[in-house]
């Protein structure tokens, strides 16, 4: 009466990876739970031994991620506080787990990638709708709709707007590349993609994260250059490119929310003394970076030990009487400087090696989405101590690891065991 259907391992993998992807805009705890479930699923495989041996062809890609975490462990003896040191390592466990999982068991192909990112875009869309509903429930009585376009009020039900905006940036990048690389889409599909792009752009204009705006400007410049590639006259191509960029920047800065952030940034540069407040996001960063560099110069080679960076910075704030920055526990806000303080030159080089290896691989395989996933993490690291923040770290390492070991084939074949997977990749 009932016909049974075999459950394929590839389908289970796809379900778990999809659940992990859609959880990112909602909760750090939920996506951490799905990472654990995905690891358990990886372990619960009769081909586990074969998986371990399958690591060998990928060691050049995996080793920089593992060495990065190992370096933090080696510097533990120099730590001042176990809790800070362990938290720093705990956040970075995805550097070990996710490359391990996706290098040995990865069913991502063209069809699965489309499904996965469609679900991720849908999840981001629903999370934004939830933010509007939450605002209506909590703030409408007091402010009507006037504060909906304030970044802190809009995202209060989810997370900090700076972290939240990263997901919408990746939505925009993916959908733009999807339209660029799939010219034969139906009118309906193109219309849906364009409407989502406009919607996500609108959300980003509310969140107005400076990091998000930087990566979008860079991506926009790159995308325009790619779209003009068909022009044979170099001089005309360059002239048109510069003209489009200038017009785009002018239109971009004319948007009220962008104007407000630009005005705030200009004002933030004017007060960099001990009276500076935590709300001055640009000025407080500049003060922090200056003090961090002073600390680095004293121990630029060896660093101070895992997990010590933020406490060292707070001590500098106390000595300089930056009372509001001390009160709000201002942290380093730059992952490069943070690593230099913790691990010395070796820490900086280990992170740069991850960027170089990943970018080189994605360039060789012409994987634009992978390149911009690394680009997103790089910009985050330059403007924040991104790898000390779980929501940024797990999301970016998830994307990079998944795409690093993506099957380079266009069909939608499902492999039921590692032997078939290995054979498919090698062929």
C-alpha cells in the first residue's frame, strides 16, 4: 500500500546544511547547534575512515585554517585570563570543524547551491519582516513609524545592525551574480531576483553599516567593470566606467540615511580626546587603534598571549581616562591588530595565509561568490575584531569552506557514499 523511498545521505546532508544556512539571520545559538548536528552527522558514517584518508588531497587548503587555531592553543601559557582565552578559541572552532566536514563530504553542486541560497535569501527576507513586526509591537505606540528607519530600533529584536547587515550583503552579492551568470532565466525568475535585490538594498539602507557599505561599493565597482567587459575600445570603457562610478557615488550619498552616517563620521573625527564616547563609532575606533599600535610596538614579535588583547586595551583606556570607553568595554575593533596583540607577527601571518590560499583557489576556479565571501570576511576583519564574534566567524567560515570544496560540475548527481564522491571529483 505504501511505497518506501530510500533516504539518501546526500539529501540528509542538504537538509542539515540548509537548516544551518537559514538559521544565521536569527540566532547564534541555533546555528551553533546545527554545526554540532552537522558534525555528528559527519561522524555517523560507515565511510568515516575513508573520509579521513580523503583529507590528503586537500591538506594545502585545510592546513592554514587548522594552523590558525593551533597557534591560539600554543599561546595559551601566556594568557592572563582563562575565560577570555577559551572564549577566543571557542569562537574559532569552526576553523577546524567546517573545513573538515566540507572537504570530505560535500554535495554542493549547481542545483543544490541554487536551492541553498534561495532558502538563505528567503530566511533573510522573513527575518526582516519579523523586525518590522517586532517594531510594531514594541515601539509603535510611542513613536508610530518614525523610528522604524533607525538602525538600532529596526534590528533590536535580532542582533547588532553591523552584524545583521552582513547577511543582506551576501544576499545582494549572490543574487547579482546569479543574474549575471544565468542570462537564460525566465522573466518571472528575473523579476523575483530584482525585487529581492531592491528589498535587501532597502534593508541595508536602514542598517547603514559602514562595513557593509564598503563591501557593497567594492562589489558594485567590480560588477560594473565586469558588465563593461564586452566593450572593445579601452578608452571608452574606462571613461564610461569612471562616469558610472561617479554618478553612482553621488546618488548613493544623496540618500538620507547615508547622508546621516557621512555627517556623523565627519563629526566623529573632530573629537578624539579622552571625552570621546562609545557612540562615536569612528572616533572610538581610531583611538583604540592608536593605543593598540602603541602596545604592539612594545611586543611586536611575540605578542601578549591568547585572549589578552581586549583587557590590554581597556587598561590603556583607564590610564588615558577614557571613561565612557571603559564603561562600555570597548574592544579592539580590528582583527589584524587584535591578532598582533595576542599572537604577535605569527598570528597576523597565519590569518593572511588563510586569505591568500582561499583567494588564490577561488581565482583559479573562477568562483566569484567564493572570492566575495573572502572579501566580506577581510573587510570585517579590517573594521572589527570579526573573528571574536560568533555570528560573523561561523557565517563567513561556513561560506568559504563550503565553496572551497564545492564539486566542480554542473549536474545534480547525488552521491550516496564517499567512494562515489571521491570518484566523481577525481574524474
